[in-house]
């Protein structure tokens, strides 16, 4: 399939823009999973991307969504279980 980067990305938004951001993310074909969460971030997404350049472009795209205040990617190195 050509995907080399699997990442979990935490996203924070302005509270009044949360639903708008969720609706925008739901339409993105790069997103495998989308979750609301408690803890460090309001939203968590999982993506598979071709390479680190693709990840950088994806992060910039997310940062441009009105209401997004923080994007925190974590590349998955190894699945243990």
C-alpha cells in the first residue's frame, strides 16, 4: 500500500469550534480513526501516510482548520500487541 508512517495525533480546539473541527476531520480520507478524549487532548486521530513529508503536509492542513489551537503528532514506532 505504500504507507510508511502510522501516527496518532492529538488535537485541541477552541471549545466553541469543536463540532466544526470534528465535522471537517470526518471528511478527511487520510484519517483512519477519530476519537474524542479526556486528558491531554480534546481529539485523537490515527493516520497512515506515505512518508514524513506527507505527515508534515497533513499536520499543516489540520493546523489551518479554523478553531484548531494545537496539533501534537506521535509516530508509532512498533506495535507490541
